[in-house]
């Protein structure tokens, strides 16, 4: 809510947070950039990032490009991470994860999921609550089964084929789960099994684009967990 500058003192006395116009604009601009940064990462940007790695890591780049994956393949993995607001600063760990699984027939999605597990410490640290715990909104056993049973196809070509009515029920359940968590003052991440995480995320991002959806493989063993609800 915009107020006249002369009302600043009164608003502060009432316990309201006051933010100046320039900060509001820069904050909104930052959010726009975060939401679209994946599209801003070009092929040339990725080449520059790879070229800028230290000499001791250049051998890894030579080992996997182009024998295991192309530069455009690396670009797509990085874009997939950025789409879910995961920092790509730790490029060496990302490339090591790619090297472990990349090869003919492997999809970008499966490579990305493996890389995410390698970034478990980073992903968890970015989502810790103020108390130092990782707040979780778990997926019930019934929804886990429903998603698993709705998967069709084989291997890298598996995809979700769930009835629209059931998807709508899931969307409603997720909204209610996060609303209950918000009433407790919590902003949890949704946790699922690894096999269905990208499919759950694909649905959730349509109506809660900033919601973090993690798989159990991305929970670092040293992180303290706090379950705040279930869907």
C-alpha cells in the first residue's frame, strides 16, 4: 500500500514495515529476473562459464563434452535447475553429477534429477526455516501410489497420465496443505519420492510457481527435518 511520506512516522508507530519506492522497484525487478533467468542463459553464456572454470576442472569438461553430452545439453540441465531457482554457481559439482550419468539415451530430466541429488546440501540450506530446520509438507502414501500408478511408458519415456478430475483434487489438497502450514507460520517444501518428483513439480508450478518440490534423495543427511503437514 502506497502512503504519503508524511505518514511514515505514524505507520511505523503502528508497527508497519516501511519500504521506499526504489527498494520496491528493485525487489520486483529481481523477482522478474529470477522467474525468467533460465531463458536468459544462452548457449554463449554456458560456453563462457565452462571456459572460465579453473584449469584443474577443464579436464572434466574435456572428458564429458562432447563424448557424453553436448554444450547445449549442459545448457538445458542448467536451465532446468534455474527454472526451480537452484543456483548454478557450484558448476564443478553439477558437471561431476552430469559425468556420472550422462550418455546416449539418457534424458535431460533424468540427468537433472541426479544432479539435484548431488546438490542436496545446497538445496536444503536454501530452504531452511528460521529455526534451522527444514520444514516439510509430505505427500501421503495414497497420493504417492496414485502418481506411481498414473505413470505410463517405459524408461526415459515415462510420463504422467492422471485423470483431470483427480489432478484437480490434488491441486485443491496442495493448496489446503500450504494454507494450513502458513497459519502455523511455516513455508515448507513439498517432499516426494524421487520417481515422481518432476511430475509433481510440473503440476504444482502451474498454480504455485515458487513452491519448492524436493525428492527424498535431495535431503542432506545432516539436515534437521520438521514435518509441518501432509497432503
